C-alpha cells in the first residue's frame, strides 16, 4: 500500500472516530429539551458529556489538519465549494462550547434557557451539515480544471444531500439517546429508552434509503457489506436499549455509526471529489496527495503522537465511567 492510500485510510479512521464519539454528544445536545424536563435533568444530561465533549472534537481538528497536510488539493477544493456549510459548522461549534461554559454562570432561568437553545442549535447544525457535506463529496460538485468548485445552492442542496443530512441527524440523536440511557440514571435514563425507540422510526428508514442509494451508485463488496452491518447494528441497538441492555445497545449504535463511515469512505475511494463538470477534472488519492517527503514525515509524527492521544482519551473515559444522577447535581446557589 502506497503512502497516499495509507493516509487516506488514516483520515478515514480519524473521521470515523469523530463521528462515533462526537456523534453521541451531538445527540445529547439535540435531545436536551426533549429529555430534560426540568433544569436538574438538563444538568444531568450536560454533565454526562461534560468531561469528554471537548476531547471528542480533537478528532475533528486532527482529521482536518491531516487532510490539509496530506491532501492539500482536496482540502482547498472542498473549502472553495463548501465554504458556507463548513463555516456554519465552525460557528455552531463555537456557540456550543460557549453555551456549555456560560450556562451556569448566572442563576436565572431565562439566562439558562437561552443557552440551552444555543446548545441545541450548536449540536443540530453540525449533525445536519456533516451529512450534507459527505453526501456532496460522494455525489460530486461542479469543479473546473483548476480544481475550483463553483457550486450554487441547488448544487449543494439536492435530494441525496438532504437524505444524508437526515441520516446523520437522526443517527446521532439515536446514538445520543442510547448514550444517555447508559450514562445516567433516574428519569433521564427511563425517558431516553423510550425516545431512542421513537427516533429509530426515523433513523432506520433514513439509513436504509441513503445507504441503499449510495450502494447503488458506488457498487463494491466492502460498501455493501458495511451498509448491511450498519442497518443490522442500528436495529439491534434499538432493541437492546428497549430491553435495558444499555451497554450492548451503545456498542451496537457505535458499530452502526462506524459502519456508515466505512460506507462513505469505501464509496469515495479512490475518487476524493468527483467533478460534475467533467469527470477528467476529478480529484483522486493519487493526484491530490502531497509529496512523498511530506507524507513520510507525517507518518513518523503520527506513529509517535497518535498512541498518546488515544491513551489519554481512553483514560479520561475510564475515569468518568460512572452514571450521572440527580443526586450528583449540586444546588444552583452552591
């Protein structure tokens, strides 16, 4: 396997880790007004992801940084055509981070309610936009010979892209509901089980439709196999959480998110960005990669740093592994 292919696989792994880990805390944020019947329950939900949400975003930073260094042409073309959607993601993540930090600074229900809206918006926008972005990468964009994408609204917002957005939003919401059933106890846990079953009524059809369309357009054995695994794991996770097997249910929904990412990247390889203007203008793993020296230096750096990052994040999840309950929430005046 050559270095460009190795780095394509590495970037796919980074995005997969981001979707699996950040996916459930996006889901928690989106479900805040649904499962949080009062301020204490909402604080339970926020505390369940409090120690890990910012660490989960490291996967995104690393994935984007690796893309910029390993495939600069791909990075530049994506930004040229998807600048506004990606800007919306950045602004939403900033808003979300500020909301987590500022929500409890003032003892006022109106103040907290406004930041709760910010958390919901800051979680929902990325959950929708990531599906739209990756659907467009698979579908192709109007790109010229200089690899500049000149896309209008209708080039970005079409049925396949909207279906991709619906899939990621509902899948992350379901993943988040199962996580809350696993990580909390009391009213939030009970309600999360019921909500997971309801969200599954939207997530499963969206997944079948999007993955079916993707497999039909990008036929390969790995893509088909991953699509089947994604659907089966999602259905299994929904059934397990309804029976109170939260640990196995969360593992199943995590496998489902992972399998969806495998579908996206196996369908994408080796064409990173197809051109709807002329297929000859497409960006591939071969013509978009950096030089051998750059990729070699990056490989040595990754071998040294990646185990440290994974080890630290694994340790943090282990330290904060216990369930969060209403009894752990201190009074506001404290």
